[in-house]
C-alpha cells in the first residue's frame, strides 16, 4: 500500500472514523499481561509504562488512569515522513479549543480526543478536509 506525503492531498482525502470505545491513558510499573489488557498503545517511559486502553479494562485491573477519550482514525495512509499533516490537524482543533493526543502508526494517524468533544472534533476535521478538496 502506497503512503501519501503531499499535505494538500492528505488533508483533502481524510476519511475520519470515530470509534465507539471509551479509552483512557493508564500507567503502571508492574508487569502487564498484554493478552488480557489488549492496549491500543503501549509506550515505555523511564517512570513506567503508559497504556492507552479501554476504560473498562483499566478499571477491571485497578490501573491508575486519566483522560477519558475517544479515538478518531484519520483514514488516510499517511507517510511517516509527511511534513505538517498532524500539525495542521492539531492546530485546527486547537483553534476550536479541542485538546488532542495524536499517535502516528504505520498505516494511519489516530487522535485521542476528550470524550465530550469527540463529535465537535469530527465536525472540525470535516471542515478542514473540505478546504482542501
């Protein structure tokens, strides 16, 4: 699959998808069972492991967590070396006072948005994309 790196094409071709699940950012210094927790993201930091996982899983396993959020997948195969794509999207959301925690993965970019602002973010991203079609 060919990835895109032209900024106008990326912005104009986004097909954002809002996922139903409620996620949280959790942390632990304990050993974790990935098969049980099934995190969407795992990042090892000096202070501990950061997990982005379903809120229900974090609660079931007594993990310390913050930031109840929904995930938006931007729906375009963006190149990992694309310049300005995430900056343009997050700046646009910032102008609407919508916080975002972006994650770039191999095929797509994903945004973790406060749960109560997810619908607003979808509208805002749609407006941004229309400007480049």
